[in-house]
C-alpha cells in the first residue's frame, strides 16, 4: 500500500518522508529565466534562484536622529536609495524573490565584538559607540531589537520578508545568512543598501568568495563617504566581484 509522504525542510532543500521512506531527491523549482543588462555584460539569470539583500537601511545609519547623524555625518546620501528600493521591492515580491533585511544589530552585552571593532565606533573611548545610548532618544547604538537597528519607517517590511542580524561589516560573519540562502537554493544575489563602500561591499565580497553571483544595484545603494569611495567600489565590483546594474533595468527585465 502506498503511504503518504510528508514534506520536511525548506524547498528546494526539502525531503519527503514517512516512517519507512525518505525521498531525498529534492523537487526542483521551476526556472524563471530573464536577461539583465549590466555595465559590462548582458546576464542570463534565473530569477527563481535569486534573492535581494537590503543592507543597513536602518535608523542608526539613515535617520537624522540616528547614530551617524549624532556624530556629525550628513545622512542625506544614505536616504537616496529609499525611493528606488520602494519601487523595486513590490516587483520582486510579486515574483517570489526573497527579500532579506540585513541589519546591524549587536548583542546588548557585546560579547562577540572585539576591542578593535569597538574602536572604529568609539576611537577615544569617551564617545557614544556600540551599545551606548544616544542622548536624544536613549536608543542603544546598533543593538538588536532597538530603534537604532530597526529598518527606517519609509521602507515597508512584510511578514514574508526575512530578517538577519549582522555584527560586522560583512553580513556573512557569525550569522545564518549563508545557511538561509543555501536552504532556499539561491545562487544569485542582488545588493542594495548602505554604505556601499563598507557594509554592502564587504558582504558582496564575501558572497563572491562563497560562490554566489553578485549584482550591485547602484541606484539602490549609497554612501556617506567621499565620492571617490563610491567610484572605487563600482570599479571593483565590475572588475573583480560581480556586475553592476540598476533597479529600473531589473524591473524592466522582470516584467
């Protein structure tokens, strides 16, 4: 007698099992091929194997009351990706492309943060650094589950979106990001967020080292660093780590 099999796991990395059988063939996801124009080549990619990472579009980096603004950084450039991201995300959600919010959110006790990393954010030891509270709103800097680590209000989050907290400039160190992407069967990654020359670039580089195909969406990224940092980042992505395109080109390719 044929007995039913039950799904176990996250597709496409899922088995079908009962008390006697484990079907580990893994049912493939139907391909969704598209052609995407980039600055160097036209890519033939499978949208069914793609995900988008939106990195550090959070209050401490993008809000005028956040940590960067508190230490005197003009966060206006960090807000320029808001509209392009808002235009792109509904389109990708409509095609079931996973959206991963990758935000810096440290443990409150900072036990996994080295002195060298803390020095970057508080070089004198007397300032407001990681975990310290901002005088204006009492939010602990870059701390998980705080206002500081929350996605800015201008970007809409959905219950189906995925959230991953990170603790370094790269979102792959000490996080489940790689395991999540591999369970979901994603090999192509779109990159958005801030700062493009720091956290976005560090995450993109590590993704490239891990074998992912990387596409930076330049209008969905920005930096509060000098202009030459942006130019160098775009050059290096094109030269060494992946491809550069933009949100409207991606929207046109998907539709």
